[in-house]
C-alpha cells in the first residue's frame, strides 16, 4: 500500500507543476507573439534548425542503440562485460534525454529566443521529466 505521505507529496508536486504551467501560459499571448531575430543567432537555413537533420539524427541514434541491443543479445560474453541491461537502458535514457534537451534549446534559439531563456526552457523540461519519473516511481513501487 502506498503511504499517505508519499501520495500527498506526489499530488502536491503535481498541483504545483500545473500551477506553474498555468502561470507561464498566461504570461504572454503566444498566438500574436513575434520575436525579434536574435543578435548573432543562426538563421532558418542552419543545419541544426532543419527538421530533416533532427529526424536523421534520431533515426541514426535508434539504429545505433538497436544494433547494440542485437549485439548484446547475440553475444553472452559481451553482455557479461557490459554489466547487464541496466547499463544499456541508462545509456539509451541519457541519449534520449540529451536529444530532447538539446532539441528544445536549439529550437528555441532558432525562433529568436535569447540564450538564457532557451536554457531555461531546457531546464524546465528536464525538471518536468524528473518530477514525472519520481512520481511514477513512487506510485508504482508501492512505498
């Protein structure tokens, strides 16, 4: 049974996260917002601003991780040397998290957002994902 304190903490954290999201969404009317171009920023023709580049990077990352998983399953001595599935899952999670954080930062910068604000968006995404992982772990583990 989940302890009441943990459940209350998860609910309060979720409510606080929703309150911050509601406050941030009301600060600016994003439908009419037109940012000024960033001084010295990349234009829309940059390689990292292209959706094709990000798609190709994601497909390459999936191919590398998938190939590593097939290699791990097919060779028992390699699996023993790596340390098991936890290491592979941790590496994949780190790659996926880095991909999401850098993608958020780069996407914000290409839209004319200043560097500090883009870093804030990436940090907010990381914090939100961290809170989500902790809440799922608390609810699933049973205390």
